[in-house]
């Protein structure tokens, strides 16, 4: 089990690192006046709207693709579907590179669609971890997955910001991080095909449908067993996406951050996520229930997110970010543990496919709305993020007795 878990963590780490590389890119690519993606006279509000639409595409198509991949992983095994998902990620990076080089927004759009639809690798990997985890180790193993994400969140944005900055090296440009991410995806494909051993003990025949995402939402939000936790997950995902997707744009507009500076700040966030999920989750009292952590985590996260719009100097943001990262870092492993415990052992792939659908819907709606309200006031996406966290804490407390 340890060998499989180690290989799985390594595979996920490479995938997360590739995702982190591109984080600092999109806001400067669309909003900076020096970019060649648009003509110089393109309206700024139109740029912000197109940024929101582009960021919307990945989670929107992930909403349909992730549950299909989750169901297929229950039917054909984790390894085969994980390989297919990472292959789609690789193709998406290649198209993104071509789109930036040829200044073709359509290629960028297609790349986000392909990468999004095949982007259910996290739900498949989470299902695989659940396959080899018992009740005692589940939170710990999910916490380690979060710590890996945090560690890659340190390296990825930092390296991505530098790789896209020509002031660091003259031939660096916006497409360089995507080239590196594509190479990492190839390495990931090799590791999966050569070393990863399937973790699924009993394969289940299930019907695969493009309507699965819609059915998942109906099941998530109507079944008494699941609806409270999934409404909470939706609000957390949507709220935090308002922050992650447009906080870069806020930094560019208010403090004139470059992609390098954005990468440095998100690397700083990653340091605190690693501390939280790699250490803090493990030392919390064992009698502290995941339900209590989810409630207090959403409540404090709402407070600290709204606090981000107060500073008039960028340096003050670095004092607030640790509290944002710690609050959010506690939510993921504990909410996943609650979801896993609610589902039967033979339906872990399906339940995490549902979880991915719910998260994808939340993540998709945020940038689409942000692209519109951002032109009214650049603080609105962050303010709305905090409000949704407060709402999540209230709904969760009402539905869960702890």
C-alpha cells in the first residue's frame, strides 16, 4: 500500500506542479497593456470579461467530464482513466502554447475546453487514495494530498512567474510556463503507465452519460444524506474561486503586480497551505471532529477574505494571507473525509465524481460572474467570496449536529 501511495502522491505532485506553473499568467496575459493577445485599443472591461469567460471554461467542462471519468474509473480502473486525464492535460498545454505564440484566442479557448473536460484526474486520484485508506488514515492521507498541493503551490506559481518574465531571462515569455507544464505532463504519463498499480479491487458496471454531471447535482443537493455537505462544498468552492481566479486581477489593477510578483505571493500562500495540511492537520486533537473544523474554517475564512480589500499597501496583504491559507487548508481534507465516510466503500469513485461536479460548478460560476462585476468595482469578487463563506458556515451548522 505504501508503495502505491507514494507513486500516487508523486504522480499527483507533478500534475499539481504543472497547474501551479500557469497561475500567475492569465491575469497579466489578458489585462496587461504590454500583452500582444489583444490590440492596444481593446476596452479594459472587455478584457476582464474575456478573462472571466476563459477562466470559466476549464471548470465548466470539468463539471461534465469529471463525473464521467469518476464513473469510468469505477468501471475500468483508476490507472487507465488517470492516464487518459493527464493526456488531455498535455494536449491542452500544447494548444495553449500555440494560442499564445500565434495570438489566437480561439486556440486558447479550445485548450481550456480539452483540459477541463479531461481534468478529472484529481477526483480519480482521490478515489485511489480512498481505496487504500481505512477510517483511521483517511484524513491523514487526504491531508498529505493537500500538503503536496501546497508544496507545488509554492514552487509552481513562483517558477511560473519567473519563467514568463523576460526581465529574468530575455527569451522567457507567457508561453514558457506552459511548455514546461507540458513536459511535466509527459513525465507524469510515463510514471502512470510504468509504475502506478491500480488500486481498485472490484470493478463495477455503471452507465456513463454526459448527463451525469446534472444527475450528480440533483443527487448532491436533494438526497438528505449528502445535501448539507455538498451545498457547503459548493459555496466553499464558489467563494474561494472568486478569490483565486480574480485576486491576481485585483493585484494587477490596484498594485500593478507583474506575473513574477503574483507568483511570489501565491508561493507564499502555498507555504502556509503546506504548514496547515502537512503539519497542523496531523497535530490537531483526535477528538476534534471534521465537522467542527469545517464550520470554524468557513467562518474564519470569510472574515480573512474580506480583510484583503482593506490594505492600501501591498505589503500588508502578506500579513493577512497566512490566515486565509490556514483556514482554507483545514477545509479540504476534513470535508473530503466527511464525504468519504458518507459513501459506501464500493462507490468512492462515484461520490468523488459528484464532489468534483459540485466543486467544478462553483469554480465555474465565480470567474464568469467576476468578469462582469469586476468592471463595476475591483473589490467585489473578493467581497463576495467572504460573504459566501459566511453562508457556507451557517448552512453547515444547521445541517450537521456537532
